[in-house]
C-alpha cells in the first residue's frame, strides 16, 4: 500500500477514535449528575421546618439584588454622578481612578446614611436577632426608615408621576405607598439633582477653558491644544478654593437626614 494511502487510513482511524471519545464523554457528563441527584437526597431544615426549593431560589435572588437595591435606595447615585462630572469638568481622564471615586462615594454614603442604619439596627435588626419579631415584621420595620429618607429627597412632581403611572388610588399618606413607587421616584429626583450640581460644577471650569482658548487664538497659537494650558489653571483654582472639602460639605448638607 502506498504511503499516502496509509496516512489517510491512520487519519481516518484517529478521527473515529476522537469522535467516539467525545460521544462517551458527553454521555458520561449527562448521566453522572442524573445518577448523583437520584442517589442523594438533600433536606434543608431551618428551625426544624423544611424549606421549599422556591424559597431557596427566592432567597438567593434577593441576595443577588441586594447591592443594586442598596445603591439605588441610598445617596450613592447622586454622589458618584457628581464626582464623575467633576472629573470630566477638570479635564482629567482617569484621575482619580474609578475605584477611588466608588470608594469615596461608598464611605460618604455610609456617613450620610448612618442615622438611618442606626434606626434600622435598633428598631428592626436587634429585635429580629433576639427572635422578638417575625421576618415580615422585620422587613416592615426596616423599610420604614428607608421610606422616610427617600421621601425627604423625592420631589413631589416625581412622586405624583409614579403614583399616576402605577394607578395607585385611595392613599391616605405617602408613607403608605409601596417601595415599587417610592424607589423610582427617588431615583428620578436624585438624577435630576446630580445633573444640576454637575452643571454648576462645569461653569467655572468652562469659563477658564474659554479664556485660555481666546487668549491662544489672539496670540496666534492655533496649533497648541487649549486643554493642555487650561488644565493647570483649573487644578490651581480647585486647590485654592479647597474644592474637595467644599464639594463634600455641599453633598452632605444637601441630604435632609
């Protein structure tokens, strides 16, 4: 038999072996979990009571949404947007880095939300930990301070907008509204305030850019980028007015806690 024919035959036999091995591996992967699930029986008990599978799925779903819920129901949104506007107004690309801005926003949020968190700890968590209240009562008592905080920051127009969209009727007090109505209204108000603060931050730095640009044009230095010259002046202005302290003071004082 010629050499090319032998090589073709070897390649065909090798392909058959590889294909057979892949099929066996697939069958093994499909059968092993079935056998394991059939052989094992997991029983989850909490305080002597069985826990339904749907309850476990619901618990893990809520745990996965907790970071988003905490971010969108606190002052974190306004702070991180304002800090991003400040960085863009200064003309800095990655200074401070995103990690630093997020850390600043988190700790400022913790500082601002500390009275609310202390109230939740006293009225809801400690009694629930001591098994004095049920889980439903814990959720109700924990959501009350959060509702109060969000309603203080929510504009009436935004709240009325989502009340009308949800077709909620016969509401005696705003505290009786559900979180599904309060949270979107609160987020809308926070976005409006954050963009308004960002606009006010941009004004002085934009004036510096205009002055530098017109000066360079009058001197005939058209090829020189104005941002290269205006950046040191904007940093100098921000340092001289103690910008960080002024910004943090404004952000903290802006929340009616």
